[in-house]
């Protein structure tokens, strides 16, 4: 686990091993989420990269009677 220091401008540097593992690039957008006493940074990926992520999903399920 890595630790970082918050600068006087409230900036942090993401450690290189984390940047490499997450394949982050300079200028990449991050979503900032706060949960209680922690902060999560989630990389915003282009919608195009989501193509095919549901491939092979089982779509056979019982529908409600009022649905066609």
C-alpha cells in the first residue's frame, strides 16, 4: 500500500506503480467519490471501451406477465 501527501494546493501524486497498473495517462479524467472517511478515484473510461463487456451474458429469464 502506498501513501501520498496532500500539497498546500490540495493536490496528490498517484504513485508510479499504481499509475502503471491502472494504465493511467496524463490528462485522464477521474471521478472522485467520497464514502464516509475515505476518497476513491475512479478512472473515467470512454464508452467505446465498454463495447462487448456483456458478451456471453445469460439473457434467458422469466419475464413478468405484463411485459412483451
